[in-house]
């Protein structure tokens, strides 16, 4: 069986004057965009961490600074319970 992965890369051009007015570094802008997408439920916390290089704790701290919490719903809880059960921890 052949499995193909398609990678789509989008280059986003941000005008210099906007970048200067934010007084942010590239990494800071990337984090802000990632958190905005996370807040909209467009990407997961894992995707945020993979893109920004943050650890779980660092992401939690960044979310807390903004008054946000980790998105964790009943389905996440049920999946965690199944995982713990399969590991014999529950």
C-alpha cells in the first residue's frame, strides 16, 4: 500500500510597515497567529506546539497570559480514559 502525504506551503507577505508597527519578532508573530488559530479551534494545541516549538508548559503559560485555557472537551476526556485503560493505568 502506498501512502501519499501532500504538503501545502503558503507564503504570507506582511508589509514592512505592519511588521515594524507590531514591534514583534518573526517568532512572536508566528505565536500570535498560531494562538489566534487555536482560539478559533482551527488548529490543535499539538499543532501550535509543533509549529512554534513550544513545550506543553510553555504553551499553557502563553495561553494563561491571554486568559485562555487548553481546549479539552468530553471527547478528549473519553479518549484519555481509553488510553489509560489500554495502558492498564485505570
